[in-house]
């Protein structure tokens, strides 16, 4: 892009809705496609642009037959508009293309670039306030989304580039404000930016620093936990090295400014050479050791499933407390004399100064909880710190007692990261060649890691039967009845488990009782769509049943599949429920096959489904035109006028913005005007006529429009919704003789459609591919058994 030429009065603006200002006059730049042509000329900054490049930039593969004359018409109109304001020679032509002279006008994007570069030079010279002023001036040039309303792939690429430059400049300004000590201001400005850029790690780096330097350390740590969980859920990755480094500095209280620096009193010592991770929990414990508010004892509950490393963490707490000069009283609740020792605790600690009481396996002593809460802890010396560890957190008695309000801290232990798991194996001397497979098997469970490390010394092939069985025995404990055991296996095998699923899959079992029992287990987590077991226990349970009872495993699997494909799939009308069904199907096929590759396993579509209203029509036509061209837009307009009830739209749950829409046509005998108006439907009907005579009372179902931005990009929560709707229709819609599906990216979806027994039409309707299936020749039940069941054991 270019900057401000001297002595010109014309100025283009593209940092918002496109505009051309000549003096005080704002000119009309014409249609969106004409603006796209002008944008391409501007983007080349005086370079030659061929007609072919202009055509590709405006329409891509959906260019109309008359595209070249249309481009020449747009250029002619732009020339005439510029000539009316003294810019006769702004556009020159030569064989096969055009060039826009950058010396005849100013461009706001060029001014933006120059201001940003100036700011960087000022910052390098140490003039922070001047640099911040330049960045503020640069950002003030923006009046909205860059190139707002301009269609075409080239415009979308340029829009994305400009918006990234804006975000980078915004981040540079925020960092300058941090350097100038404006921590509170930055902490207030960043959250709205994060809402718009949820996966932009540099914004979280800035936010954490702003909170921490502003004295809000606990909020900074909570913000890190939030972004860590977000990245794991959305992308399956952890925070990057910069964000992790900031987090580590906050945990160590190693601030950039001395007024916030706090020494690390743990001395860096670990309880033993095998202990890894848990930096956040140890930082919380050290904060409690430093708490000098007086009165009452800070109370830390450490909860988590068996084998997650709670006891090891308490040993680390003991080492940290000892290094801080505190007296430690450590009790194992599973010891035979634990109750007698516990009752002696107040007397033994009566003379100590700020003692630390650590109780391991507190759930074994839950009958002593009232005594502990109402008597024991009230008798401890001032400055005491108490840590209770167990599979469950505090009971309602703790949480509702006003005497403990504000003094209870709860920390749930998650699995170790892959890096921490590898570090633990390294500390135990495991062969480097085995570490990756052991890390994958253990899924971050410290007990499973330690056990696998020991077994690997003698049994390199992992995971061994001994490891799996030992992990199960330790992690699940006693299971009351065979029905409870089956419920456990169902929860491990299905993606989400509900009471309704248990009723269908565990015949004769008390579904409500089984569900409540599962929910009470520390290793079972509640989720939006039911209960789930994660990590090593899920895989260990699944491997164990598959090895011990393959016939029972197959029966359980088929019952779950029948439930998903039957009632659940048929009744899942709401978008989020539909996505959950598709992901359940993908999860059941996670060991291989074809279908799971076309189902996303993360992210929320964030949409609500609604029927089309007359007020929606133009918006749907515009979306179709912007993403699939004029032919698709014309077909959408035609069918909206003909059969508006065939359309449904997906809108953002929070903003109401249109995200996607689909149409499903049911055709008996199409009318002549329908075939003439929509060549795609005409091609489908020609295929139907060749293959069958549609029986009286039956119909042809056509998924004619599946429109969303970037649908070619591959599986996503939106395509999950589309697939769930289609699968539901194929399996459960009565009266369907044949169905057809029109998609914009044939190469992407062709393997799936072939696998699902759909033929591809030979008639060409670029950019579409059309797939069909004869449900009279292969009814839904036969189709399901042939195309869905066969891959389940791949």
C-alpha cells in the first residue's frame, strides 16, 4: 500500500466501508463487484493487474461466462468517475490488464502504515509517549471493518491482512501503555478485544501482565487457567512459550517492576526428584503461608480422582512449608490409627507458631468432619494453614458455615501436561524411545505414568495387561454390582452418558440409581450433554472390556449406536444437540474408518436455528451471492419465492448475525418453470427419471443449498449441524424415494459420499457436485447396516 502523495486532493479510504473523497465530496464507488475491481487495483500500488487476476479476485471459480466484458465495464465506469474529478489518467491500460497510478491520490491504509512505522522508530529511540500518540492517530483512521461490503476472495484476503495489521498495532499500543505504567487502563481495554479475538494469545499475554502489574495476581492466574482450558478445548493445544513464561513469572512473583516482586520462599526444592508440575497449586499454598491477615486458619481443599497425584502434592507442600520454617503435621487418613492421631492434633500443635496441618485421604475420615470444623480447627494456633486432600471437595457444611466464609480455597487437580508427563518419565529413567507411547497411554495420570514406568523396565510393549488391570483396580475401587460395572463401561465407551442412555443400554438396570452413582464418582465429570470419563481411565476401561468380553463389548457398542442412530438422532432438533449427536457418532468410530474424519470434535457452533421470515430473504440472497456467486443467489431467490418453508437459518446466539442457512426441497413432479429456473434441480430430475418412476405418494428430497462462509474449509460445528440434519432425514423421514445433496466442494466430500453409497451425477454444474441415493433400492435400515455398521470394528 502507499502513503500520502504531495499536492493531491483525492483520497481513497478502505479502512472501513470503501470511499473516495475529492475535496469535500464523497463519491459513490458503484456496485460491490465494481468496488472489488477498484480494490484490486489499489492493492497492487501502481503495479499491472491482468484481467484474469481481476476475474479470479472478484468471482474465483464461480466467474460468469461474460466475466471479461463485465470487468471492462467496471473499469470504464471507474475511469469515468475519476475523470469527472480531475483524475483522467489515474487508470492506464495495456494489453490484457490495467494499472492505477498511486501518485494521483492518497490512501488511508498507506497513512496507517506510515504512522505505525513512525511509532516503532519513536519507541526504539525511547520516546514512548510520542510513539503511543502516533499509534493512536493510526488507529483513529479506522471507521469500521476494512473493505466492508466488498465481495470476492481477493477482497477477503486483503480484508484479513488489514485487520491483522490493525490488531498488531492495537497490541503495540497496549504494550506501550503497560511500559508507561497504565496497568488499570490496559486491564480494562483488553477484555472486549479478547471477546472478538478469542484465540489471540498475545492479547492474553498483555492482559496477564496488566492484571499482575496492577496488583491483581489472583485474577491473572485465573485468566491463565481460562485461556489454557480454552486453547485445549478449541485447538487441542496448550499455551505458547511466551504465555507460559509470563505465567511462570507470576507464579514465582517475578514481576518486571520491583514494587510487585515477591521472593519465592519455597527455595526451589522439590520433595523428591520424581515430582513434576503443579506449579499453580504450590504457588497457592505459598500464598497461604504468607497470609498474615490474622484470625482463623486458611483452609485449602485439594480434590481430584484417585491416582492424579494428590498425595505427592501434599508431600511437596510439606517440603515447601519446612523450607519456609513452618512446623508440619502430616496425617494419612487411611492409616489404621488415623482417628486417634487426628484427635491428638490440637494438643500436639498447641505451642507451635503458625503450624501447617496436612490431611491426606480425608474422605476416609469424613465422620470426623463436624468435629474438625467446629472444634479442632478453632483450637489451632494463629497463623495455621490447613490442607485437606481427597476425591471430593468440601461438603455443604463447610460452604454454608458463615465462620468459614472467605477462608476456603478449592483446587481441583487436572492431568499432567504431555511435557510434564515426559519430564516425570525422564526422572524415573525410562528409555527415551518408550516415553511417547507411555505418555499417550497414561493421558497425564501420574499413577498410571509411574506404574507404566516401572512395568516398562521388564515389559517394553505398552500398555501391558498388568498395567491396564492395575490402573483399573486402583482408579475405580470397588464397584457395587455387575450393573454398576456395565454402567461404568458404557460411560467410558460413549461420548456422553445420560440416564436415558443407561436405560437403553443396560437392560434391567436401575437407570436413575446407576446415573447417580456414576455422577458421585470422582473420576466422572459432568458435561453439557451428560457424564463423561476422560484420560487414562476411559481407555483402560475400554481396552479391558474389549479384551475380557469381546461379545459383551460388541453388544454394548451396538446398543449405544442403535440409541444414537435411532431416538437420539431422530429427536435432536436443537443445534447444539445435533452437534453432540454427530460428535457421539465420530467418537464411536474413533478407532478408524471414514465417517469420523468428517466430524469436528471441538468447538461450539454458537447458533440457534429458526425458520425463514420475509425480512430474511435479501440477507440470504446476499450471503449466497458473496460465497457462491450469482447463479446460486438466483436459485435462492427463486426458491424463497416458491417454497420459503424449505429454508432454515442459523443465527449467532448472542448477536443474531446470520451464520449459515440450508434449504431442503421435497419434489413430487417438478413444475416446468422450476426446472427452467434452476438448472441444478433440472439435472437432478433428469437423473431421477433415468433411475426410477417415483411411486404415488412418495417424493424426492433435495438438500439444495448448504450455505455458510468458507464451507470449503472442511468439517466444523456448522457442517456437523448440516450432517446431523441430513442423516436424520435419510434415516427417519417417511415417504422419501430418493435423496440428493448439492455441495460446493466435491473433492472434499466425495470420499464420504462414496463410502455412504451415494452416486455422483455426471452432469456438470460448477462449482457444485451432486450426490444421490435411491432409498427404494436400498432402504434406510439396510443402508445403515451396510455403510455405518461395517466400519465400527475397523
